[in-house]
């Protein structure tokens, strides 16, 4: 039966190719949608893990890194560093701003760092060397046509782009400046009158002695300093991912469900039309002694073979879409090669093929052997 199904597919290569391409397009849409959602979760996770801390202290009651305002007392650093087992507490300040240029507005999350917490990687240019240097995400470079050494104006204060990174999360590109740069921004820009609305210290990236008990020190810091909550990077990342799921899941779940329904309809219509066009062939097979089970296996085999041909096409189309999106909107990470995304899409595609093969069964069952002799 599998050999027969393959013969049927190769009889009309143009039709088979177009069918496989149509199915591949559906698979590509599913892959991109699934990959987009998983990519956003990965960005939320990595923006925290890339800060390379053993523990992270936030304002008491604040349990997120992104999309949450945390403001710590200035003395919190000294108090944390006095806890046994703590080597250093590196300051980190988060400043959400709106960047405006050429009539376009973009929300940007600026991370102000001192000795730890800067950009995880510099893909072009160099790290910060002086107060007015800034490292920005490549999404801003592409959107505004910027380049290394160009000015980057924030509230009439001009930074100079020293490097380009590729860190973004929650639809926002990130930028990095030093505390010297933040102080100059506060003192020399129009932000100065509203200085009290901006946190001077948002987080502490806590470095511990090698081999120390991280959980015990975490509890001790919270016991001694009630103004702060302390998390491991993994805990804080999990909370941000959970926040992201609350935001993305209803939207992306609906879109992915629609894509699956469209995929099922495409497979069903293709197989239904194919069986209807081959009723005479199936009647001949029945007249030759093939039973209904043989015909059913043939249709199922053909459906699975079509989907097997469509999968690599879908992967290529998805990769092309990802490359295009990366050019026009590099702030979005689309992880189509994550094992979870890929495995789920492959399994779902095979399930669509099997379910779609059930649609034309009624026509298959009603094929009459006498049709083989009509017109003879």
C-alpha cells in the first residue's frame, strides 16, 4: 500500500509539489507563531541570566525584573555587603525612556551599571569607556539608521554610541550606560526637575563567596534587611516568564489554534478532492480484490507522505520568514529550532495528516466496484 501511495504521488509531480508547498506554508506559519512565543519567553529569561549574579536584590514587594519599578534605599548596598558570605553587591538601575527621532517613538529600557550587569556581548564597536558612551540594541540601529559614534539623544542629553548589542525583551530594545552617564543625564537634561520620579538604585547584583550556601545567604539578607527581597536569577527569570505567559498566551494561543485549524482544513480539502478524483481508481482496486482496509491504508500513507514532503519545505519557509523578520524587526526573537517548538509542530503536523485522511472516508467506502466498468 505504501508503494501504491507513492506511485499515486509521483504520477502528477506538479500537483504533488504544489500540495506539499501549500502544506509547507501552513507548517511555516505554525512554526513562526510558536517560535515567536517561545522566543519572547527566552528573551525575558536571558535578560536576567545575562546579568551574571549569584543573587538579585529588589525592592520589597517587587518580584519582576522587566516591566516593574524597583527602587532600593542607597544604604541597601552597604547593608547587603555586610552579610556574611557576600563578596560584593553590584548596583544596577533601570530607566525606562521613550526615544524620539525623525518623528518616530520607541520605548527603550536603559540599564545603568557599574562593575557588573553590562551588555552580555558586543556584536559591534566597544564597551563603555567614558561617561557619555552608550551601548544600544541593534533594533535601534536598524530602525533609525544609526552607527557607531553617532549621537543618541535622550531628553536633550547627547550620548555617543560606542557599541551595539542584541539584548531585548518584552517588545523593548535595551541600552546600557554607566553611572557617570546617568548622573550627567540627570544633571544636564530636562529630566532634572523630575529627578525624584526616577530610581537611583533599582537592583543589586549580589556576588557570593565561592562554595557558599546561596539559599541560606538569601534568607539571611531578607531577615536582616526588610526593605529588600532577594531572588536567585533563575527564580526572578521564572517570574518574568510567568508574567510573559500571562501576556502572550491568550493572544498567541488563539493565533496558533487558528493556524492549526487552517492546516486541518487544507489537509482535509486536499485529501477529499484527491479521493473524489480517484473514485474510479479505487473502484478498480475493489474489483481486483482490494478491501476497504487496503484502500484506507493507501489514503493514510499518502497523507503521511505528503506531510513528510511538506515538513522540510515548511522549515525552509519558516527560516526565510525568520530572516525577514530579523531584518525588519530585530527586537523580536523567534526560536523555531527550540526542541519543544520543533517537536510539537512535527507531531501536530502528523496528527493533522491523520485526521485529514479521515475526512474522505465516506467517499472511499461508497466507491462501487461497478464504477470500474462504466464507460467500457
